[in-house]
């Protein structure tokens, strides 16, 4: 425990968040996740079976590959810069916001799959806005807070190991005939590694929007448990309460419809709330980086 507390990772991770803020994610041709995806696709072709046992193997190999990649990279700052996607998240949300502001609903629907997996074909402007705000909330955990916290705890292997787990969940962890069993392990492993980061995200939301802290706490404790995801519900409830809107409703995924509980206290989300959600995610990212940087400097001073 003492060695962990004295590690320099927190300060390096703060630097990695800054790298993402300045430069964004690497281009696709150079992004390690592209090669990770190809490797896991090849593995799936070799070992796939409609069973949880095969999916456990897939999840273990993928997680191990992420950790090994972190050891190869070795730099916590570089690994965090690769793993964190705050700038890309805000950019994707902003593109939808611009399309809605221009009244270009077809363009907004075309862009929405960059953020969510639901069917956008029959969504109106308000439903698109709700989807974007929910995605910004959830992905503030997945693409910002979680990789940074895992990097702070375990360095480069923690950051890239987390990103591997999250990527596995995105590809095979959803409900479908092919992945209902095979993706079970990846989905549950993602729930485990995001449990603490989701709640840290809610705390950061309350920190950067202190006048809504009471509402945030009430939404997270009383409403989030009704959400089917133990972590997405926490982030969405916190964002909804801080923004003064209500999220949730019917989401269509192909032929399947899922009805999500109401989260937050206020009117339904609308297009003007996308920019506010982006600003909240940015402020959470900044608060996280400053907190980790201050912690890193304090721990560095304590070891001298």
C-alpha cells in the first residue's frame, strides 16, 4: 500500500489528460486500439462458441493484451493520453449539436451512431438531444475518469488494461443472439472496473456544480439503482440532476426496445442541453486532472 501511495502515476496521468486535451486521440492508422480490435477479431474467429466459457477466454486474453501493451508503453502519461478520449467525446457531441442547431435532422441522425448504439432513424430533435446527453454522461466515465483512475492506480498497464476491457464490452458485451453468452464475461468485467469510476464521476459532477450537489446525491442514490446498468445509471443521474433535466425513456436497438427509468428532476432534455452537457464533462475532466496533479505533487513532496 505504501509503495502504491508513493507512486508517481497520479502526476503522470494528469499530464496524460493534458495531452489528450491538446492533441486528441492518435489518428486511426496509428491508434493502438485499431490493432487491438483486429487482434481480438482474429481471436474471436478462432475461439468463438455460443458459450460463456468461450467468452471468458476472450475477455481474459483481451485484458491481458491490454496490460502487456501498457508494460511495453511503460509511460503512464503516454498510456493515459492514448486511453483517455475526452476531446474526441466532446467533438462527436458538438457535431450533433451543430447539426441540430442548423435544423439538419438527417445529418444529426447520421452522426448519432458515433455516440450511441440505439437506432436513430425515427428520433426527433429532442430524442437525439437526450441520446447525446446520456452518451456524454456515460462516456465521461468510460473515456475519461475510468482510464485516468486506473492509470493513477496501476500506471500504463492500468490505463491500457482498462481501455482493453472497455473496448471488449463495446464490441461483444451487448445483447444480441451472437453475444448473449459469448459477451457475458466482457460485459460483467466492464461493470466491475467501472464501479468506482462511475461514483467518482458523480462526486466530481457535484464538485464542479456545487449548487446542485444535493440533487445529484439524491438522483444517484434514489434513481440510479433503477437503471439496468450499475454504472451508466449513476453517471446519467448525476448529469441529469446537475443540468436540471430528466433523462430516460424508450431506446430502440434494431427490433429490441428498452425502456430506461426517469433520471433527474426537471424538463426533458432538449437540443440546448447538449452544449451544457459538453461543458459539464469538460469541467469534470479539468477537475480530475487538477486533483490528480495536486495529489501527485503532494505525494512526491511527502517522499522527499
